[in-house]
């Protein structure tokens, strides 16, 4: 009897999506089973028993990220690519969106406010212009109000709205070792959050953003066909370029133009309490569809990288 292909799941505190996903995959009896990954100390070049691994927590548990990189070396398809996730940031995303022709708020990455011990400003930072021309930077992003936020952050943490230079300096002076971006403030009249699975399965939701879990999803959206089509097209453009198979893209809509303001969400919200039953069921069934399809394919995360090709060719000799 042929052993079933295995999908592994890394999770944190979330309680609704993981068991629903595992149940959905396993009840299909399709030659693929899903389960929680269970590890404790990983040897170098260790074999991995999974064909696909879904990662929803390694951004907060570094050991898991190391395990996932080794899994990619073994030919596993990791959702999402741990190497891309490690290198992604909001300034790179802004530059990428601009290069791809996707509307995005004007963005500037700023020098850090503080540095690790050992950095001597007048010796270690000779490449930095000082003082910064704050007025020119604010003018570039369209003037006040402006957004100041962590280039690597998420969940609306370390995000500030500054209405004056004094406020901007106040927030910047609190940023410590974080790398901050200065961004154009988009006064939006509508807002979309888009779940993107497998870089082609796009689910558009009307959304009202809020801090600390206070955002609200609407069961139905009110976007025109033209706006909806552009949101779908721009979402596909972004996730194809980034290589994410599980991501959300957020659009602040102003005067009919969707501005992609956040698309670094590789462990997106999949909680039934926030999404609601309709959206949650879509996430569960379509995640199962995607992961079963990937498990049965020859897809691998490492195939994007030279090191995987070198390692694979060496082993086959």
C-alpha cells in the first residue's frame, strides 16, 4: 500500500484554522494527509517527511525558520518561501510595486535612529548624510500628514500618523533599532483586503482596517467591476513577483485608484472570529485545494535558487 503524501503545519496560538484545515484535507481521502509538524532539534541535512509545509509562525519562532530552510533543501514545497520572507521589507515592496506599475504610496526608507553597541557615529557612519533634509523627504511623500512605520513590521505595530515635523521627530526618536519608512498618507474612501493563494486564486474582501485586531471584514464588497478587475490584476502581479503562495494584499482606494499599501502578509489572518463564516470557509477549502495540488506536483521551494540546483546535482552524481 502506497504511503500518503504528507502536509505539515506550523502554527502559533490560532485555534480555528489549523484543525479545520487538517480535517478538510484528511476527509477528502485523496492520498494526502495533513498534520501538525512536531520537531525538537534538527540535524544538518536531515530528511524531512513532508511534501508540503505550511508556515504560519516562523516569523516569531526563529528555530522553525531554520528548520524550514533545511526542508527547502530537501525538496519540500514550503508555503511561504522562508528565504523570501526573511529578505522582504516594506521599502523593497514599495520599489517593486513602482517598478511593476502598481499604484503605491510614495515611500522613503530612513536611516536608523539608534545602533547596536560598537557603532561609533562619527567613525562607523561616514556614509550617512547628516543632518537629514527632513523637509525635502516630507515634501516628496506629499506633505503632512505622513505615515511612519517599521519596514519589517506587521499587525499595525510601530505605525504612526504624524501631522507636523515635531510629531514626526517625536515618533522617529522612539524607533530605536528599527528601520523605519516614511510614507504618503492615503485618505481612502474604500478599502480592500485580498487573500491570494497559489498566486492565482484571488479572493477580494471589503475591509475596514484597525489596530490590535479591531479591523472589520464585510461579507460582501461594493467594488465596481472595473475596480474589482484591477484589484485582482494588481494582486496577481505582486504575489507572482514575490513568489508567495499564501498572502494578503491590502489596497487603500482613493478616487477609484487602488493603492497597494501592504502586501507583506505571508501569515495572513485566517481566524473565523475576524473573517466570519463565509470568508473562513473559502480560506479552508481553497487552502486545502492548493496544498493537495502542490503535494501531488513536483513543486519545490528550492528550485528558485542556485544552491538547490548545485546540491541536487551533487547528490545525483
